[in-house]
């Protein structure tokens, strides 16, 4: 994607969408401690704001994310910061999350993604510490992840290395979650809410499979059943 000039402020035609995203992202951050996916100030949620006037490659898109090191008790819509998809600050008086470059890289290289979440949830992070994928041994995994939850490469925080690892691992995968080695889970979705849901379910299956392994070896689900379960859940289950 060619480098676009950094917007110096939120374009007028995106103002309402950005403000709505700030409300949504601030509210979704409250879900992370509620589901015990984070401690202290760790973790973050972001959502893409699409700019239909910014060109076909998404160069004009923006993302809303929490500022770095801010307590979950202090997260409000007004505290959110806005960046472009190169990770450059567009709006806000605080530094963006230290994971912003990773989020931005995902948005820039996976146009279908509208939300990204990072947590340090205990069980999923324990699998990441072992560098081991979570095998698909539960129908919930087949439903949501379409197979095992893969492990991504080790990458340092601060540049787009983590983002590159996420994209390399999840591009072409049905899983909306990746366990970045020695770090923790990142999840993606069509919007931020879907990415939060994936983060919650990632921790749930990581815990359940870990517990199962304490008493025996879990039984894998046959691929044809995984495919059928995934298709049903994605295309039939729930309200349409």
C-alpha cells in the first residue's frame, strides 16, 4: 500500500463514525476485565473506521484505540485516541497503546478486518508461552475457530513485527485468534465486538483443553465434522 499523507485531523465526513467508534471501543474495553482477560493496564481493543472516500486500498481508514498505560477505570470515549493505518496519531492528547503498530499493520494488510483485540489472558498466554497451538478438540472451537488456534512467531513490541506475525499466521486461516509466541493472544473480527468475542472464547477453550489434558489426552474432532460445525455456526446459527 502506498504511503498516504498523514491526516492532521479527523476528516469532517468521518467525524460521526469516529465518535461512534470511540463510544463502542470504550465500552468494549470494559469487557476485558469483566471476563478476566487482562490485569492492570494490559490489553487493548481497536476498531477500524472505514473511509469510502479515501481510495480503494483503505489508505484513508482510521483506527480508534485506547491510550497507553491508562487504567480500565479511566477509559472513556473522550480518552480514546485516533490513528491512521500507518499507526500515526491523528487525534488525542495521549500516546496511543504500545500495540498500535501491530493493530495498524493488520488493518493495512487485512482489509476484511474491522476489529483487533490483544489480551494477556492466563490460559491462552500459557499456551503461547509453550509455543503450542490449541488443538481442535471441542465443538466450540470448531464453531468459532474452524480448527486449532495457531501459534505466531516471537516478535518484539514497539514496531510492526507483531502485526507482521499476526498477518502471516492468520491470512488464509479460518481462526480469528493467534497465540503470539511468548506473548499472548491477538484476535480479529469484522468489527471490534466480534474480536472481543473471539478473545473471550479463545481463553475459554484454552482453559478447557488445558484442564482436559490434566486427566488424559483430548480426542481430536474429525476434519469433516469440524468443517460441518464451522459452516453451521457461521452461516445458520443465531438470528440473521
